[in-house]
């Protein structure tokens, strides 16, 4: 019998039901019971990774320590489990086909016709068991992207069917997340969509072991019994997933429903330890009972879609709970900011974060916003492009380099304070070619960031091509904008800050990626604290 147990989470009826949150919540409960648990996401789109996808279409691109550009659900996995993910935790159809085609080109299939079955499905099964084969995990949860019945999902469903047969039902189960809609005209919940979804899954040779039913209303016994009878699952395996106030409530709701107990029973795992959720409950208590409220502006170019800045928004939740503060994030589109309306749009804010991004659209709005908060001593936090815009603003308005810019925006600028990294100048392909993943950074003693981190050196995740031009470091520093974090390998600036400002920090990396429920990121925690202090003194 294999040591590792496998759980597959599929979705039906409609997309966006929350497979990632259910997967992360179950993993949280199993981890709290002492089981070593990880989660992986298999996405059916043909892109090799999410790195080249538009944030409007797919939300943010999450980056791991090992430099993988992944689906945003991996952010949920890390935030719920406080365990780092890697390249192995996110696989796309593009990556599967790329691997199989490379093997075919090398002649590994000995001249045989390469087909979806068995070659593609074998590759999928191998990837599905990769993390389990390390011996590091008791349970591997695999979220299958898309919706059952989608053409592009069929190879994944077939691979799961084969694995269930090969590993045995005690070692491999399927949880099907579905929707039980409420028809207000009839004033009743409808089970038919779920029945059809389960039927579609059965047509592919898979019986769901557990049904997790998204609903706006409580599932009465009558509904649960009907679903169990017509979907071939045990009555206790019909799990209600009712709309919650926050995603962080979901593990506790799943605990009440007994999802973890059902799974332990199906996988023949011991049920002799109650899950220890003390710290999780303490976080929720602080989050739901804040002592103060603050308003923080989030200036970006993709603010219409909340998922574009998902990790930033979640990091504010973690930092707010630590400070017992409710952070109301005010989304501000950088394209709509001008020197004329800046004061009215930023009025009443207790802090400002300028978000990451690419391209020239909305750049001048970000620079205008940074000038306003710098001159008015409002706490400022710049991330990646936000940090670069802070450098440009300072060079223009404090040093007097009126033409200062980034070569990403203006190739002909006479003062390229932000410029393309040397190793990026010959790069033609856009996918997976930026500075990615964890890089070291040495902090300046007695600086603000050194005080925040309480460390001499840190490691943070990156995703960018352009850097602060070292030729301007001395000039910036002599005028008050100091580089207080340097990459020891490249000598490039990672952090800038202003001493004579209540809280003004820009970082080239993405601290939001490493913030979790149980380990809020120190920069976000410190920023929220500074915003709270500003709110108290500027009532």
C-alpha cells in the first residue's frame, strides 16, 4: 500500500465555486490533525504557465521561491498552510504536452504513435504523484481546474480514473464541488444541476466519494438525503458549503460539517487527534473584532478585478488582524489620477500602496499619487513597479531630473533611473524569463527595514525585468532617498526608503507572496501600524 494518500477535487455546474478554498481548508484541517499535507493545482489551459496571462483574464500570477509563475490558488494554499509551494505544485496542459513532445523528439517512445491515452495521461499521472513520491507527505490534495464536462479537462479526469484503479479506493478519493442553486421564484433549492454534474463525472468512469455543495441557504435533511440517494454517496458525505463572511471561516465551517472526518474514514486514516486550530481561531477573533478602522489606497492599473492584487489584499487582512485594525482598501485606478484631481481622490486616506504592474498605462497617475503622499507625510508603500515609480518621482521632483524615467516607459530618456537588467537585453521570449523567485537581500544596519525585519539579511520573491540604475544611487542618497537593501550577488538595490518621512518604503520584490495567516509579512504589519498611527494623529 502506498504511504501517501491522494485526494482529487473536481468542480461541476459552474466555475468559480471555490475549489481552491475548499482544497486549502481541507488541507488546513488535516494538517491541524498532524498529517503532513500539500496541495497542487492542475490547470487545463494550454499556456505553459500563468506568467504570460493578462491579470484581467486570470487574476494575479503567484510566484514561488523556486521561481515558478503559478496560478493564484497557490497563494491560498500557502496562506492556509503556512507551507511553501514550488514548481511541482502547479501544472498546466501546456507543460504536460511540452514534456511529452520533448520526449517524442528525443525518441523516447521508440517510434510509437504518441496519443492522449496512454502518453498524455501517463504524464499527468506521473506529475500527480511527483510530490507524493518524495515521501514528505501523508496526503496530497490535487485540485483539477475547470469544470467537469469541459473538453480540455477530459485527460485529467481520465488520469484520475486510472489512478483510482491503480492505487485502490482506500488510497485515492474524489471530492466533487458543485452548486445547489436557490430559485427565488419557487423559493426552493434545486438539486438537479448537481445530479447532472455527478452524472457527467460518472460517464467518465468516476463516482464521487464526497459532495461539497455550494449554497446560499442551509441544506435541509430532505435535500441532503436526496443528493446522497441520487448521487451514490453516503449521507454524511454530503457536505454543505454555505456562503461565508470570509474565506478564513471556511476551515471551521468544514470542521462543523465533518469533511475531515469523512475523508479520514474513506482513506482509512486514524481519527484519534482533534485538529488544533487555536491559532487560527485567535486570528479570526482579532480579524472580526478590530479596535480601529483605517483607509488605505491601492493605486493600480488592474483594480477593476480584485483577483489582480489578491495577495496584497490578503496580506492587508493578515497585517490588520495582527494590529487589531480593520483595513478598508480603497481601489484607485492610476489612469484616472491627475495633478488636478489627486487631492480629492486621495483625501481621507491613512496610507497609500502603489501596486506592481507592467507597461506605460497609468504610470503618470502613480507618480502623481506618490508625490502627494510624500509631500503630505502620508505612509507610503511601493511594491515592484510601485518602488520604481517612487524613484522616478523623487528624481524628478526632489533632485530636479525632470526627464527621469524608466526605459520601459521611455527608451530615450536622458535620465534612465530605472533601466533594463543587462541579462534581459537580449531576451526575446516573454514567458519565464524575468528575474523570478527568491533572491537574497542585505539590509543596512539601523535602517527602517532593518528594524522591521529584525534581520541583517532576508530572502524575498521577485518578478520583474527592470531595476534601479546604480549610476543614480549616490545622487538619490545624497538627497534623502536611500537604498537600504542590496542584493549581495548583483549589487542591485532592492529597497529604498526616506528617513525624514513617517513611513516611506519601496521594495523591488513582492512581499505579499510570503504573507500567511499565521505569519503576516513584517512590512505589511509595520505599514498598517504606521497607517493606524497616522489615522490617530490626523482625525
